[in-house]
């Protein structure tokens, strides 16, 4: 539950700040007010550059969808009408939330951009009255009287909100949360009567959400292991820099992992690593788990007594041994439940060792645990 709402924290924080500033927009210094109308375009450009730099085609698509309301003929804030652009943006954002990342510019990205461009052309034709649809005056849907067009708008908008909310609830990821909050801000700009400065502030908030998302996501890619979702080797190295003089580092290795991979395949091996990592993430005594590489993991304990750490490591070892993993046996063409074990070596810090020396010592003790018969803890 906490992960789900953490994914909404930064998007909602940015949204609330932009809403607060929009209320007091007239109190903003004149210099910033002069730049205000350009801020959405500046931040949209930043999102575009970051999307290209990090090869994020989905964010490029989201950026293009959110740029649509910035066009000069999209009228936001009319109290008696709703812009067709809101309908187009809501539906597109809901569809994008279901797509997979395919990179910034390739045939997949090109096809998606063409799809958005076709909708833009449709809206443009509606604005310029090249086409006429009963119930839609220019590019606005009248809310003063009931019509089939208004009912269709409500149904499509509700479908988009439900789809986005469901995706966020199930995935608990920041991408889904950012799309949901972006659509809510876009809706405020349509349903409330706002000045151009207020709209510019809210739109800037939307693009700021995506700028922060790209920066946070790139940090996660660099520091979090994609398979196990544990912090990776780079995160461990940075953690070692900030350790106090008193700490314990434990190195953990999955027993007979190569044999397991040869028997059941690498996909089943990945299931085992996920299961092991899940148990390590629950380690007690303030331990912080990391994926060191392959089937090897590390746990760092800062300012903890040896006896406390030993109990915590034994608890991790037992929990991994007791948890059964369902794997597919291709030879028997059936699933079976298997148990895996780990061996652990734990090294202690002292005045003569740097952190890397403690890791080497823990590795030597891990080797001793293997020689003792595996599935045990050897502490210095």
C-alpha cells in the first residue's frame, strides 16, 4: 500500500504547488510573470530533450499529447464548454499507459507519433470547420444542454480515468501516477474558469512532473537492479562511503545456482533470485540488502552488535530455506516446488580495514561456509 501512494507523492506535490501558485499568480514578481507564458514551452522542450537522452519513446508520446492544449486555438477555461482536446488527451493518455517502452525514435515510435498527428489534424479540421459534427460547435462541446455528444464525452472521459486509476492501482509505478495526475491537472484547466497566467502555471506543473519523473527514473535505472528490485553494486559502493567505523558486511550466495540453471533454465533461475531478494529485503536489525552480482548478494549492518547481526542473518537464511519456489521442469513438462538455500559469510570492520577489505574478508568466510556444507552462516 505504501509503495502505491509513494508513486503519487512527487506528482501530487508538484500539482499542489502549481495550484497554490496559480491562486496567487498576481503576487509573482513582474519579471517572472513576463516569462510565465513561455514556461510551458520551455519545460516541454526540457522533457523532449530528456526523453531523447534517456531513449524514452513513451515519454515523447506523452509530451506530444500534453502539448496539444498549448495550441493557440485550444480554448481552456470556458465555463459553458469543454474542449475537444481534453477528450483527445484523456483517451490518448489512457492508451499510452497500456503501451510498452520501445525507444525514442524507431518504427514503433514513428507509428505512434503518426497516430497522434492524425488526431491533431482531425481536431484542426474541426476548428477550421472543414468538417461538421452535430452537437459540437467549433472545437467545443456545449455543457449547457444534454446531447448524445456530451454523453459520449462523459463516457470516454470516465473510461479514461477508470483505466488510468486501475493501471496505477495495479502497477503502483510512478509512470502511471504521473499520467493520472497530469490528466487531473489538464481537467482542472478545462472545468475551471482560469486566466491565461494560471493556465500557464498549471501546464508548467504538468511538464515539471515529467521532467522530475525522467530524472528519478534514470537514477533508479542506475542504482536499482531491474530483476530483484534491490539496490545494485553502484548503490552499495556509495553506501560504503558513508559507513561509520563500526559495521558488518555479509556476503550471501545461492547454493548450487549454476546446477539449478542447467536443470531448470535461466528463467526459473530468475524466479529463484527474485524469491531470495524478497526475503533479503525483509532483513531485521537495520540491515540493507544489495545485489552484488549474479547469484551473490550483500547486506550491510551499521552500528550493530555481532550477536544481533548473527540472529538476523540466521533468520534470513531460514526464511529462504523454508520458502518454496514453483519452477517448470521441462523434462517432466510439469511444475514442481523446490527449496533453495544460501551460504553466508560476514566480515567485521576494524581500524586496519577499509570497506573493500571487509567485503574480501566476508567473501573468504562465505567460501568457508560453502566448504562446511553450505546453508550456514560463518561470521568472523
